[in-house]
C-alpha cells in the first residue's frame, strides 16, 4: 500500500491551526472594520432622479 505523505501533512497543519497557533486577531469577538464613505455607497448615485 502506497502512503501519501501529503495527507499526513494536511492533518498535522489542521491540528496545528486547531490548537490556536494561527491566530490573526488578538481580540476575539471584536470587529475591527470601520465604515467609511466612498463613491460605492453614495446614496445620490443610487437614487433615480425625478423626471
């Protein structure tokens, strides 16, 4: 039986990340995205002008 070493590597990486070794946020549960006004969410561009 041929053993694929990639399977063992994937399992090892999954266990490593599950243990909390791949944490990006230091404040779990907090959203750090701040809203800002851009032309993509401008209301005057999305409303139809009155005839």
